[in-house]
C-alpha cells in the first residue's frame, strides 16, 4: 500500500525550496561591485555578441575587454559615423572624426569623436 506524504514531508519540501531560493537570491545580489556595472548601459546587451549594434551616448568612452568583449560589434556615434570592432589591437578612423581604438594587449576599446561632425 502506498502512503501519501504527510505534513512532515511537505514541511521539508517547503524548507528545501526556501533554502534554494535564498541561494539564488544571494547569487544575484547586486550590493557587491560588479565588473558588469563598469560597462556603460548602452554596451551591456552587445557584450559577447558579434554583429550587435551600439549607439554611443557620450565620448570619449573606454570599455574594458575583461568586462565586455565587443569584438565584431558595430559601434556608432550620432553624426560621426561608426565602425565594427576588430579582433586585434588596431585603430579605425573615419573622415568624420570618429575613432575606435582596440588597445594591443588588453583589447580594451576606446571610442572618440573629434572635430566637427560630418565629413571633413
């Protein structure tokens, strides 16, 4: 004959569920500084997603490769153009004054725009 679980089994299941939820919440705790918070908001969804597109809000800006891999991501800045992030330590510049630099060694990405917007 099969016995239905009694209140003791249900209480143990509830305690286990609460313990698992506490572990999950602790793992997601944002009170600790995170490298992800060092990444400007407009870049976060593009991290590690080649082909993604980012429209930069403010320049100059540097995004650490250790925090966010932007390789293959297309980055633009309003009225200055843009470029795809190469996977090596090179720089890309446009006639409109947009520059994208991948720093050798660290692969950190710096975006800047100088001079008047548009083609010079």
